[in-house]
């Protein structure tokens, strides 16, 4: 991650937040507004999970 790690940009914060929602041993390979596409580090399986709670989605829609 480029820039100052103590002061991440909004996009970097979102990426970090997305990575926190992904289970251990999974990469985040992409995301849409409410889905997170993750890939297992070892088996390389792809999977998509919801990453925003319904409340977060409602706040975002406002």
C-alpha cells in the first residue's frame, strides 16, 4: 500500500475494511457494493460473500 500507512485514503480504508471481512486464508479479489469476491490462497477457489450488513447498505443508499 502506497502513501502514509498511519493515514490511509478513503479507498484504502475501504479495501482494508473489505479484507477484515474476508475469512482467514482468503484474498479479496474484487468487490461490488454489497458482495466481496474472495479467493482461497491455497486451493484458489473463488467465492462471493456479502460484506456489508443490511444496516450499512441502508446508510449507503441514503
